[in-house]
């Protein structure tokens, strides 16, 4: 006899209620329903084994051979884990004195039949799901699906928290991070901040606790208190230079990269920088020369030099926490006037020189003496009139410097995105109009593919818009390349 768990539970509960003595009929229907619900939950989650009964006892008196040969230990475990019948489970929820004699007799008889009937086969725990019949139970499919989803969610969360790539480090307090929010491909919010315990990231789109960011991988979206996803990532050197505290104007990354290429700065070089400013060019030069090189940064204003030194120190601290290794301490800041700094430069020889001064032509006599032959002096000049003054100074004083290039570095951002309709759906490329004869031979497939719900358009079917971005970075400076030559 095949036991149907939920249905058998209802039948035996009904028999219990009907055969109960009048002394127990004062139990309310609420208590009975609660007990029935508990019983059904236990029955549905019961998965230790399955009972197979022989349907035809008259034809066969010998027990059917087991599908597997359990060992003594498995047999002991199977006897210990013998599944209870619905009657035993339901009656076990009630006190002994509350059961009628009929129920007690049925329970004892059921126990005796289970012990004496040789046709009962208890499947061991290591049998296949098809043999035990447990894998095809419809009631267990929902619970198994739910368990699989929960396990998948926990596995994904554990993978994000603990599994990291080689060399990857999670966010820690003290690092410099950048939070940004984009809407329709446009940056609506961007802020650089230092990750600190107990602090909050404030924005017009809500707040995020710094404690929620610590221990997370970089480049992850975190939702604010208003449910807006904000991207949090580590600040690059370019981000730091653009968003750090400034005194004077900085050398923008696009110009700094070009100047590094002009001067051909390599690891181990010794470079002179005049005009420390806010420390942007000092940081780029420090990374270029590496731990084996040196950078001498000179500025005539003490407040500018102090700001540059602080920004340089803050970046080094964040880098140490980010990479677990120290940023090279290879920049020396000096408060001096380069026009009269010959004693300071005594004993120095430079592979390259970077000048960011109001009157750079006045510093050329001092700089040229300590510049290696064939080396380059890159001059950062905001105004074209200053460029003219520099070239006029070269002509009049006959310095051994050759002006090779005068350039401006423009950057033009473009907006390239799929074309969208007003309702937000993608536009679809339309085929050219054909003649009537061609239309009859080849049906128009574009109309059928145009707005099919849920269908992803094929490659090349979506038109794009491409135009210059409305927000452009304007002019920053002119770059003059001077090379020392020996006559």
C-alpha cells in the first residue's frame, strides 16, 4: 500500500477527532488546526527514507530483494531512521490519556505490523532518488527549488565577500574613494572622499554609511538611503589630481601625460620641477621616475609648497593602504626662487626639466647649466603671449636650446549611444525602400523584427547616435618643447 503523506495525515486526524472520548471534545478547532499544520509540515519535510509495500501478498510471500546491499552500519542507521506512520505522528502530538482505546489499539497494531511484516523495505540514505521515490515527489519540488535559490544567493554573497582574485584587496578605512552616479550616460554626481569609520557619504540621492563600504570589493554599486545605486571605486591618480584640495591651478592630466612623453622620463631619472603648485605634476613625476629616481620640486611661495607637500603625503598614505606597499618617497620640496637658486642646484644633473612659471625665460640661464645635453625642458604656459616672450628670450640671449614644438592638447568628448524612442525602447534600422516587384519576392523582415516584445535585436539592427558631448574641457595651456643642444 502506497502511503500518501498529506492525504493520510488528514484522514487520520479526522479519525482521531471522531474517536476521541467526550472528555477531550472541549478542544477548540483552532488547536486542532494548529496541530494539523505542524503535522503536515513535518510530513512534507520528511526525507530520511521511503517505505515500499508489496501490493500482492498472496502471490509472493518472500520479501523482494533489496536494491542495494546495506552494511551492518547502514542497516542500523536505517532501523533507527524508520519513518513514522501518519497515525504515529499525529497521535504523538496528543497526550497518552487523551487517546481513545481504539486509537491506542490501532497504533500498537501498526507498530507490530511494521516490525513483523517482511515486505517492508527501508531504503538507505545513499540510494538513488529514483529508487526511493523521493526525488519525484511533487510536494518536495517547491521546497527543493526554494532551497536551491537560497543556497545560490548565499553562495553569490559569499563569493563577493570572500573570494578575491590574486592581488585583489578589499576596501579598508583610510583609502581614497570616488562615488559617482550616472543617469542616461551622464554623470550626475561624483565625489572623492576618505573612507572613515562612522562617517556617511552625503548626496542629493541619499546617504551611504562608510561602514557598509569597508570590506567590500572596489567597483561595486551600493544603494543609498533612497534606493539609488551609487558606484564606489578607488580613486585613481587622475581622480586624485582633479578632486584634491588646490591652492593654485593644477597641471591637468592630459597636459602632464604629454609633458612626460616630451621629456621621455623613465625610471631612475632625476627631474627638476619649478612651480610645485598644488602638487599634481610632482605626483606624476614621482610615479614616472620610480623608487630609483629623484624629483626636486621648487616653488617661491611657501603656501603653495605646503599644499603640494600635503597632497603628496595624503596620496602616499592612501596608496599604502590600497596596495600594501609604500609609494616611493622620492620628491624633495624646497622653498626657493629658481632665478637665484644656483647654490641649491649645485651638484645636481637633470635628465629633464618641467617649468610652470609666469616668466619662464628668466629661469633658463640657471636651468640650462644643470640640464644634460640632449635632454628636454618642457614649459607649461597658459597664454600665447607668454609663448612669444619665451621665444623672444631664446632669440636675444642665444641659449643652447632648440624649440622643437609648440602644441596644445585638446580633448573632445563624444556621446555615442543607441538611438531610443520616446517610450525608452530601442529604434530599429529600417531597410531601404524597394520596388514593387522586389517586395513581392522578398518580404520585409524589418517590420516583423521591429517591436517584437521581449526579443533582443540582432547585431547591427540598432542605430546609434554620435555627436560631440555638450560639456567639453576648454583650453588649459600651451606646451613648449625645448631641447638642449651642444654647438
